[in-house]
C-alpha cells in the first residue's frame, strides 16, 4: 500500500477498492482450493498455491499506475487464499489431536515473526535499493522457500480408516 500511494500516486479510495477486489476474489478461490484440498490433500494443494506466491511481488514490477496493480490484487486474493487454506489443512494432517492447539499456536507465532522480520528487513532494503529491487528479491526468496519446502517437507502416511474409531458408533 505504501508503494501504491507513494510511487504510483493512488488515492485512499483506490487503495480501498483494490483491497476489496483482493478480498472478493479470495471467496471463490477459497471454494476452489477447498475442493482441491479435499481431492489432493493439504500437502499437494500447498505446493500448488505456494508456487503461485512468488509471482505476486513480480506482478508489482509490471504496474505503472494505481489501476495497473489490479491484476496483482486479484492474483493476491487467489494465491493467498489457496495457500492459507492448504497450509492449515496440511498442518491438521501433521498434528495429533492432543497437540493440535500447540501446533496451531506455533504456526501463528511463526507467521507473526515472519511478517515482523519481513517488514523490518523490507523497510531497510527498500531504503537502500528501492521498491523494485525488493519486489524482485521477494519473489526469488519466496520461490527458494517453496523449493526448500518441496524438497524437504513430506506429507504423513495416510491413515487407514478402518483403524480410526467413529465418535458416535452404534456399539
């Protein structure tokens, strides 16, 4: 939003409209990714959505006017809604019921730390190198993190449904 206002000269009204577009786009995208998670599982859906994310900062490199960011905002709504849904679903598949709350808390803390450190580092780098360089680096860093995820994180073995007791059995 700072880049949008300072560099592209957007008004508060334009920022509000574009933010609304991203949110509205996330609604059907969440439905689509929900179906995809049901079909593929959280891990594979997170891989797909995660490899969409690096293109987002690169889309900002194409914008030359406030309305030129429309595609980036629409894409943001799609990519992030899919990633958040898939990553939460994948986390659920990793956590035992007894540790689900703890896993969720750790995940939330890690997201908050990443946002905090990302904003701090981004601010320093933007001051030194400018927005466009940081957009390029951000996309590259996100791509590298997804390559790392795909290489080193593996989904758990599927549960055998016969061994899972049903909570409301007739017995």
